[in-house]
């Protein structure tokens, strides 16, 4: 990755276009998964619309791959130019001097989203993550995520870390749209036209420590350029019924996907779990 990061993005993108074409047409990468997910989520689309989204998905996926490879060489000024946060002041306003949860999804380039947080919020940033199985890959991603000041925190240690530093003003970045396959605690919602399970971890943390929470809405402006807008998700100390926080988060994620469907990872097998017939 250190060697590949020396290649400038203008040289990377033609290669990304070539790889995207191969994955789309020549050696299809999980084509059946992508097409099956889109058919179930958007049954109203005709074949032409679905094929255009599939094409754009592979293009965007390849772009994100080379952008992540380049991340080790990006300067803070380059990050601010490529990932523009429209309203960073909202995070400081709602935090009231305490930590604030920064909820996000696997939309566009979520690794650059973290770098944008590190360079523009004016607050320390903790990034919640699950260690990768491969130690080398895990070490490489740890270095990438922390290089501009973010502090990666293992997900299973998050609550302990929060309680230890509960009054330290900072942003705690959490991506929670993946399926909780190994977790016993999950909440079922209708998401993208399907019964979908969601992690309850962020909701339980919010209920326990009563921090304010914002959703990080990201969109692709052009190739290699993104724009982020924070949207209030819950107020500090707000009382909510069980599942309400997770439902709010899921609706914001769904709105973001429907606005730019090609920028969400459709090749991921998101719907492995089946909703229990008689509840949890």
C-alpha cells in the first residue's frame, strides 16, 4: 500500500475504469449478488435502469479502491479539498462540551469520510471498528485510519472506553448499516423493501450515556470529490422508545441510498438473516 499510494489519482483513475469494466462485463464480480439485491430493493426498475446502476456501482467501487490506496499520501489540505463538510459547526453546537456520536453508512468513500472528520471538525475523533481477520491488512487499515489524528477503537471495547472518557469532548464515528450476523442483539425493520436486521449497539450506547447524535450524509460530487452534511439524529438526553433511534438511523441511510443507489455496496451479502416468524 505504501508503494501504491505514491501513484497520483489522475493516473489511478484510468486503471480503475478498466478494472470496473472487467468486473462488470468480462469477469463479473458477484454480479448475481448485485443484481439480486437491486431487484429485491427496487422492483419497480426496468432492466435498463438496473443495468445503468450496476455499471455505475462497479465504477464507483473501483474508484473507492484506488482512492483508499492513495490515502496514505493525502495531505490534510488535499483531504479538505476532496471531502468538504458543509456544516461542521453543528457537531460542536450539539455536543455541549461532551462527546457526540457521528453515525454514518457504507456510502461513497467511507474511509475518506473519516479523514474528513479528522481534518475539519476541530475535535478529536474516535473511529469504531472491528479488527480484520488478516493481521497485515488490519495493521494497514489501522495506520490509514489513524494517520490524520483519529483514534481507532475496537467495537467490543467501545462502551468501556466511553465510560472511561465520558466527559471528554470528541466525535465518536460509527458505521452501523451492516448486518449483525454474529450479534444476539438486533432490531428488525423494513429497509430497502426487505426485512432487515440492524445492530442495537449505537442505540444502547445513546440510551446509556445520553449523548447527542448526528447522521453524516455523504454524496459524490464528482470523481474523487465528496460533500458531507450533518443531520441531527437525536438530542442530548432525549428519551426514545426501544427501536426508535435505530429506525431513525435506518430511514436516513435509506434516503441516502435512494438518492444515489450506485454508491452503496450492493455486492455485499447484506440479507443473510431471515426474520424470525415469532419474534426474537
